């Protein structure tokens, strides 16, 4: 499923970026600066963000009195992995994942859940690495390499664990007739730098929780639109892991 984040050119706000004609003749998306400098929060949005932070605080409080947090979160992580992978077309269920872990699936079904299991191990890796690394481009490259290990799109020519060095596109046979053309490499690299700086400032600043929650959500959306890896269909699972790892990084 490759079109989950693609919008028509007429529907993209100029605050998000603009479409720019490239020397080769096709049109590519150039993202605006991140985070938006003129972002205005409506009372309704502030209320929703506040309730989200209150829920996270309650969850954090509950985790502090549970003897084995890993056991508590085991099924949540597997459910999240299943849902994210299904968006990308993986034909497997949560029950398949559990059965595969106890070796009750045949080879055909086990192959079907490999991508979900990779999501689980990639998320576990990201959470463990928070002890040594902040939420950063280096951390996300490590997560991407684990996510793509041994599954579709994980071949060496797709450079798992690295950012792309060439122009990619979504839909169509070339950028000229593509449904969406992400930022060219130069603009992508600049956007990734902005992303990393924004995440660092979010971590180090005294921003109120609602602002941090919003920045994290915008960061996930920005990652998806920039499509910084050659495996274009896997931007959403990685983006969702950005949110999980980022929120956990608040207290590590």
C-alpha cells in the first residue's frame, strides 16, 4: 500500500511545502521549514493534546507499580506491529504472530508474519538503544536496518539502514508520471537535519507537554512525507516507531 500519505497537489497546504519543477522536467515536493514557525493551536486542539498527555501520565504512573513492565507491554507491542504492517499489505494477524513465536505455524504462514516480527524486534532495539542514543537519525537508521532484515525490500540494493542517495517516487513508471515525488536528495538531507534538530530541541527544552506531543506527531508526519529511504512502502511503520520511541525517550 503505497499511497497512504499521498495527497493531491491541490490539497497540500503551502505551509507544508510546495511542488517545484526539477531540471529533468518532473515536479517534486519541497518541504517547508520544520517545525512550522507560525503554528497556532486552537482551544479544541489544546484540549485534545492535554487529554493525551494526561493519559500518558496515567500510563507512566501505572507502569511504575507493575513488577514486570515488559510482560505488561508484550501484547501491546505485538498488536501495534500487526496493525502497522497490515497497512503495508502484510497478510497476517495477531494470532499468527503469537502462534509463530511458539512454532505452531507452517513455513508459508511463518513467512507472512516475518515482517511483523521484524517490527517487534526493531521497536525493541530502538527502546534499548535509548539508553545510549537520543532520538536521532542514527537511531532511526538502525531501526530501519532491523525492520528490513530478511524481508521484502530488505535486499542490499535497497540499502536498508541508509538514507536514499537517488530520487524515488510513488506510483507510475518514472517521476514524470508518478503519483507523488518526494523531496530530491539535497532537500531531503536538509529536511532530515531540521527534523533531528527539532527533536533535540524538543528533548532539551522546557516546552510544555502539549507542545512536545504535537512536535512528535508532526515529526512522524514529516518523516513519512520526506520518504528518506528507498523502501517507500515502509515509511508509516517507521514513522509510528518514531512516536513510540520518542515518547519513551522523554523519560530515559
